């Protein structure tokens, strides 16, 4: 805000998809719409919370987060979907168990880092895919993603 010469009383709208961090409500934030000033912020809206299967492991294995979003939307995990193919059968079943039981799955409004690194991971058929293949696939991903499947919820929140 400073770099744009805004006054200390000016308010901005910030749409954040910046990874994750604990919010004052005890959930892991990461997909938020905030109204902010130099003095504080208000949370205007956020992605509907979904489980973060395996906690920090889901941050390092973004296919887990992709499966959590599919699960939360009630969509089946078809074998030809890239995040399904990216995980071995035993890991996929562990993720399903974590989602169904809540085991080691704190709630998050994060999209699991849908920025380029995670998007490449979601669409990679295997961790051994070349960087070039991941880049090509990451460019194809946004066209296949349907924003209508994204769930937003209003959340009155006050600054911490």
C-alpha cells in the first residue's frame, strides 16, 4: 500500500491465495478476500474450508489437496484425473481415510497453492515427470478447471 502512495486511512481489497497460515478463528487460512488498512483488516469472504489431509504433508504433496477439494465437492476420484494418478494406491487410500475420519486433517481455506508450482504438481502423472512436461500440463490446467466448482462462504471476522 505504501509503494502506491495510499494514505493511512485508505482501504484496499486484497484477494489472497498465498499458501497458508493460522487465522484467528483456528483454521488454516489461504484463500481469502480481505479489506485492509494500515491499522488492520476485515475478512470479507473465503473459500469454504476443506480438510488438509496429512497436515503439512499436503503442502508438500499438492495432489492430496486436489483430492481434498474433489472430496469436499462430492466428486469421484476417477483414475484418469491427474491428482489421482499422481498418488500411489496406498497413499490415495490413506488420504481418503484422513478425509473421512478427520485424522490429521485440520481445516483450511487454502487451495493448496494453486499457483504454478502446485498446479504443475496436481497435473503431473508422476513425480518423475520432466520440468518441461509439467510446464506444458500446467498451461492446460486452467482451461479444464471450472470456477463454478469453487465454493465461497461469507465470514464475518474482525482483526485479531
